[in-house]
């Protein structure tokens, strides 16, 4: 394949994903067919199948595209010149906000994500691993700067994601607002407190000196 042909294929794949995402938003994933995508693009379904071998492959491509936008925003925060605690707060808040906007505020995209959780789990796992890796990077930098106490950085990152699951997981975000529980700011405060360096007890406050 020549370089020009390769660029054309990448461009066409991107166009298919843009059209597919639009139709998923407008009429829903289940109702959208490859023929619908082909019609909007003014080509035959066979032409679409040249770039994606199934509707499921298109679905996975759209999911990766949407998740990639969240990852790009998260990576920009990781690269910022700011204290690790502030970057971690902004990172967790941004992931929640973008997932809520994309998947919860839009019922038809929420349907697409629910199907991705069932049929394209590998795509979701890869996204989760990338997000966890970014959180680990910030925690590691905070540890090096003395902001965080995290003897096991990968474990600390996994625990952070687990603590935030109701604010990250598209199928759980919708249930947070109408049920009792901590707000996202309260949960982030809890995470940061867990990562903060432990303060040694002073002799005056030591139980042994209070006898």
C-alpha cells in the first residue's frame, strides 16, 4: 500500500466513525445499520465494509474515539506544571465530567456504552488501564515531591480508581445524584487525605506522655 493510499484509508475510516457516532446519537446504536452509515456517506454498504468488517468493529471504533478524547484531556492535565495534588483533583474531576456529558446526559450514547460493556469489554479494559496509568503517573510524581505517601504506586492508583468508580463508570454515574452518598469533591478529598504523608505524633500528643 502506498503512503497516499494509506492516508486515504485512515481518512475514510475516520469519516465512517464520525458519521456512525452522529447516527448513534440521533437514532441510537441498535437502530443504526451499516446501510444507514453508507447512505449518509453516499456510498454502498460494501464500500463501508472495506474499512470495517462489521457493525461491531464500527461500534468499537466509535467507543475508542470517545474514550480517546477523555484520555487526551486527562493526559493534558498530567503534563501540566502544577502540584500533584491539584493535578490529581483536576484529573478525577475531568474524567467524571466528560463521562457524564458523553454517556449519561445522552441516552442514546448511554445505550452504546452499555453494549460496549457487554460486547467490547477489551476496549473498555484498555481504556481503564490507560486512565489508571495516568493516575499512577501523577501519584508517582507526588510521591517523589513529598506530596504523597504511596509505597506501592500501582496499588494506590488502582485504589483511587476503585474509590472513584461511581463517578467514572457510565452506568453508575446516573445513580449517584439521586442516592445518598458523598459528592465527587468529598470523595476526592478522601482520596487525597489517604495519599497525604502521615504526620508523626509529637511527644506532647503521644499516649505514653499523657499517662
